C-alpha cells in the first residue's frame, strides 16, 4: 500500500507497513536532512502529513523558534543547553572560537547562533499526541555526532523541550 500527498508525493510502505521519506533541504548556507517516518502507515493521517509539510516549508521559522527556546534555557544553570555549552567549552577550549560564526562577547549566545541544524525527523504517527511530532538535531561540530542538542516539537510546531543526546 501507499499514501499519496501533494508535498511528499508517493509514500510507499515497507513490508512491515512502515513509511519513510527523506530529503535534503537548504536552510541558508547549510543542508538539513529531513526525514518523515512512521512505524505503521495506518497511524498516519492526511492532517499529519499536512502539518509535516508545513514544518518542512517553514524550516527557517522553526529553526528560529528552536534557537529562541535554547536561549530561554540559559537562565537555568542545570538546563541541558547550559550543560551542553559548558561541555563544549571544556572539550574545545581555545578552539571553540574557531567554530563560532559570530563573536559578540556572550559565549553562550554565540554557541547557540553557531549550532548547525543537522536534521529534522518527523514522527508522523505522533500527530496530536503528547510525544514529540518532530525532533530537530543541532551540533556545533557536525563530525561529533554524540555531542548534539535535540529540540522536540509538538504537532503545533511549539517547542516541547530541549534535551541532549546523552
């Protein structure tokens, strides 16, 4: 079986009923991998695909919202964002400045600005549920796949929370 959608085209299911779609999307001067997945196509509604298409189409605004959520977590010394930045400072030391796209004097803000959006995974079967509908993966160093921050989004595009990959 398959599902057809105006944005995603033909989404064919695998032998186990799962669906998967992947595309590279340009965001400024970087390429972001966007994946849409669901373990069972029966759990994917047309509305979920419409919302997913909206997220992909508004990736720039979603990215801005995610970064703003990270900034708002800087007030909490124990937040995942603060811990991530402190870890990067410790691991990279003096080399941190070389990875920053802008040096304003506020290292925490500079690190958030310099994070690269690596991927967005849309969990199409989670539409309208309490679990994340989409997960954005950010990294300061694209080669350090373990050192990432994950921003979880609800079906409405609102940020549910920021976690590290640990």
